[in-house]
């Protein structure tokens, strides 16, 4: 286990002791917290009882069918002795030399290094550097635990911009792992502008045109072992220039976990890391964005959740650009420590064909959500 994983795990376990007794975890709370969520889905409860669960997991694992809530609600109800103070303005010097940082990326950035250097104080450049670093850090952490190598592909967009896709497939630990960056620009279509106005954005076009830049990093990881959960994260930035030259901007994103078999200790580690990152910026962020995540990843036609939640937010444009970026940066830095200790913990777990079949059923629910409800 790497030094990073060990230190993260130790910190998370200390948080666990501080927050709660694992044996008293929140089986009465629903992951999504939606209406009617306190009821069992008889179809899934029957399927759950029909599947064998090893003695190792018999008391610590619950089926991830949206009827059990984990960790986050209980964590929110416990008081902390002290709250971390609001993070002050990020010192740009701490972000380091652009050229040197680019050498550690999975590929050269979408925007040329010279342009990023010239515009290194602009938020679009700083965000592109962050998402490239997030991609590289997460890919290298997965490669270390898996032993395989990501295939890196670049793509371009005719209207402006492009992206970098990193894919690891049919490897030792992961059936498929994708970590992708996109940086695109151009002019908003009328349909896109209309959608944004419906979300409360007041956009004033010049000659019917609204120049924009949008960028983000996203990942979905599907492990082979059904006792290693799927993780998803996405962090993004959007900027629009109005007719008077002023720029409207906002951030969005989040990280969530989708286990096939819920493990209480895994959930504590995952949510504790996210909570700690949020608490550095505001005591309201974790409870508010945890609830938002629960609502968003709810499969309404099945009355169940996609997983055990995490955090989710959108249209974040306060208290100011610097502090919003600092918060997003803290969130992006959690993607390795909130997930890799869980992967390592279950690397050698045994599983049956029936458990593997259940994993495929749960993946079907994941697809259903993406096709029916996901705004992306």
C-alpha cells in the first residue's frame, strides 16, 4: 500500500472513531431520502435474500438497492468539536510553473502550453490545469493498483476545443476505467442559451452570439470484483461572455459511490473524506451537497437510489470566483483518497458467480439512470 493510501486510510479511520460507532450505522435512513424510501422494494428484497453472502459480509454488507442509507445522515447528526475555518484566497504561486506541471499530465493539455502560460492567471487556464492534474493523478493511482496501462486518445471538436480520453479495459482489477477531460469553446446555440436562462441565468447576447468556454474532468470506474464499488466523479467549469464584455461563470460537479454490496466501513471512509474537504470551506457544503446528491441520483420509477451517494452541486458562483475554485480544487483532490483505500481493501475478496450476476443487474440500474434521468 502506498504512503498516500496509508495516510488517507489512517486519517479516515480516525474520523470514523470521532464520528460514530460503526455498529450503529443508519440502517433506517434511505440513501436518497426521497418519499416512500423507507419501504422495502419487495422485488429486490427477495432477490437479495436469494443470493448467498459470505460470513465475512453477513453482518457488514447490505444490498445496494436504495433501501438502506449509510453513513452520511448519521455523520451529519454528530457534532464536531471544531469546524475548520473558511479557506482563504488560494495563492496562485502554490499552483506552480505551468510548463513543469504539464510534464506530469497523461498527455499535453488541450490548450497549448504557451497559451496556458500567457493566461495562467485566468480562471479558464487554472481550471484546465486542475482537471488535467486530476486526470493524471487518478489514472496513475489506478494503474498502480491494477498493473495495467491506460490508453490515451486525443480528440478535437470542429467548432473549437477538444479532449483527452484515458481508458483502461479488461485489465487485472478493472473491467473498464475511463477518465476523460474536455475543453470546448465557441458560441452557445439558442437552445443551450434558452436552457441556461431557464435555470436563472440572465445572458445578454451580442448580435445573437454568446461566446463560451466549458471544461471538465469526469470518470466512471467498473471493477471486476463485485465487492469493489463503482465510483463516478465529475468537476466542471462554464464561462460565458456577454455583450458588454462581462463574464458569467459557474462550477459544478461531485463524487458518488455505487457499491453492489454495501460495506459500512467503506461508506464511512468515502463520506468522511468528502466531508472533510467540504468542511474546509463551509459547514453547510457537505450536508447541502450530500442531500443534493441523494436527490439527483434517485431512480424514481424504481423508488431506489443508484448508490450510497456522495456530494453533488451545480451552478456554484458564490461567494466569489476564487473561493468557489478553491472549493472545487479541494473536491478534486479527494478522488484518490476517497476511493483507492476501498479498492485496495477488497482486492483479494472472493466472490461467486451469483455475486457476479448480481453485479451485472446493479450495473443495469446504473445504465437506466444515465439514460432516463442524467442531465448530462
